[in-house]
C-alpha cells in the first residue's frame, strides 16, 4: 500500500470543494436558465444545458421518496466518514480521494433534497435519438468516485495477486532446490 502524504483533513477539503462546485453550478443554472423550458446548446445537440427539478433518485427513479433518500444519504455519508477514517492509514490515495469525491457529491444532493425536496439537474447529453437522463455535478462526482473505488479495488486485488504469486513462486523454487 502507498504511504499517506496528505493529512486526513485534506480529503475533507476535497469533499468541500466538490460540494461548493456543485452548489455554485446549481445556483447559476437556477438563476440563469428557465425551468423546464430553456435549452442552451453547448456542443450542438450532443450536450445541452437545461434546467429541471428531480424529486427522485438518479434518472428520475423513485419519485417523491424524499424521506427515504434523506435517510439513505445520512447512512451512506456516515458509512463514508467511517470508512475514510478506517482506511486512512492503510488505504491508497486513490481510495481516499474517491471517498472524498463521493462524500462531496452526496452532501450536495442531500442539501437540495433537505431544503427543497428536489435536486436541480441540468446536464443533458443526446446520443442520436437517445437522450441520457439529465443529471448534475454531484451525480457526476458520485459516479466518478464509485468508478475510482472500483478501480482501486481491482488494482489492489491485482497487487495482492502479484505479491502472492511471487511468494508462491519463491516457495516452489525453494522446494525444488531442496529436492535437487
């Protein structure tokens, strides 16, 4: 495992930066883009800024389940905080950064749900006739963070496998030398 070079509070700074970027982006969109009507092309019809309110989870699932989402988010944030502290001494920098990024995104969407009962979404991508569900920067941070957690797990498994293979190989070589 890698040696920690950042103090634990640095990961909280990352979470706060993610939260602030998400918060500011939602405020800018809320004040400058008409709700449910205005569409601002950024890259032709492929990437469009729009403004909708989502009362559900990702991709609009489970609409009107505010209490459920608030409860789940509190549990998830608590779990992330616990795991970040537990992993601080032994986890990789990638894992700790991933947890911080997820934390910032989760708190960003939590604040919207707690205050307004809905989340501001504004990033729309179209792939031909298919429109990907509209999302925000907090959702993006959560997805990137989860991707980094998965990547870290895969790399850690590979490192452990490689170190076990090396260990087994040297033991086999020792056994072969002893029998010769």
